[in-house]
C-alpha cells in the first residue's frame, strides 16, 4: 500500500513595501514535491520580521477554536487540497492553489449568477443586433449588484418589453432549471442566515451587536467559539463551505427544496418573476429538486477543472 503523501501548510510574514511596520500573512503549501505561495490578507503591525513570525506562531498555538484564525485556515486549506486530490488523483498538482483559494472563499450564489449571465449573453448574440447587444450588456454590467440573484427576472422582462425578444428562443428546460436553482438557493441562504443568527445568540461569550437580517434592528448577540463564514451570516455560503459540506449545507438545501419553502420566497423576491417566466416559456414546467445539487456540483467542478488547466 502506497504511503499517503503529506500536505504541509506553513504561514509566514511578508512586509508591506510602502507601509512601515505593517505585515501581511502569507501561506506556503507543499505537496508531492510541488509548492505554491499566496497571501491570505490577514495584516498586522510588528516591529520586525522576527516579531511578526512570533505573532503568527502565537496565534497558531493559542487560538485553536476561534474562526477564522490561522489554525482554522490551515485545516480548511488541507481539507480542500484533499478534496482536490480525490477528484484529480495522480495528475493533481498543488500549483496554482492560491488562485483556486480565491474561488473557494467567494460567494457561491454570485458565482452561479455570473454563470447564468454568461449563458444568457451567449444566446443574446444571435437574438439582438450588435449595437443593442453591447448597450444591453453594458447596462447589466453597470448594475450587476442590483440585478444579482432574483433581479435576473427583471432582465427577461426588459428583453421582452423593450426588445421584443421571444423568450422561448432564449430559454430551454435546462436554462429554466438553472434559473430556478439559483432563485431557490438564494432564498435558502437568506433564511438559513436568520436561523443561524438566532442560534448564535444562545451561546455565551463575547457580546457584540449585529443587524437582524429580517427586521433591520440592531441587536446584542453572543459570539460562538466557532463562527460560520461571514458570507453565510450575511446571506450566502462560500464555495468552500459547499464543497466541504460545512454545517450540512447540502443536506439542508435539499431538505429546503423538498419542503417547497423556496417557491413563495422566489415569488416574493422577484415580484412574481418566477411564475411570469414559467408562463412565458413553458406552463407545464415543474422544477425537479433532485437534480439541484448535481447541477451546482457540476458548475463548481467545471470551474475548478478550468483553473487546474
């Protein structure tokens, strides 16, 4: 039986060139005689590089449960590399992991939204004049923060009302499923964030304040030792949480779909946009929740595969 190759994760300081006494934390990962290095953007003040290294070592030794800290980051990196090794096998190389790490900490719902935009605009090339295509794409790009998530339905309404586009030429069943997966997923993460916030308040620890996502009220709450990713608390899981299934996110999402809680939420967020779009395309369409996890998994794996080269 072949010996399992060791993953080595090391943190070290690098000095800012233009800011005296300021250091950034870098990570070096070694696996199978290959190495890669990247910044994790955790900055701090120190009088020398030696002191900076002592600060890093102290955090690794003395804050094992606080998240996100360096010990948690180390375990997170190791788990993701193991997931990559499992997927790519003997061909795997740790080279370029820093770039992939940026993808892993990014918001999953936003990535799904960008994928949806990409699919849509590929189809629009054949359904709009060149000038109209450029004008419409710039409008969406300029307002992508507004149009993100459920506002995708407004895009289809504009295409039909302003450009006379037959939406049946743009959207097939797979595309409609993708749209519904995105809508359900966004409403799921919003509701889960509220539920999570309520659970956190039951824990003892450091008292701070947070804006309640549903009511907008500023409330006191108590910080758990292991706080889930900020992106979750703010309304969306990161890609790494999805891959590693942290906090049973995949199980929870499937349960959410099976309970059909998302249908009303999508209608609420999109001003009946989901029902309107289905009526425009295929009134007989029924969303298949069993394929939702496979669809998200496939999109994530394709992105990782492209980054692996």
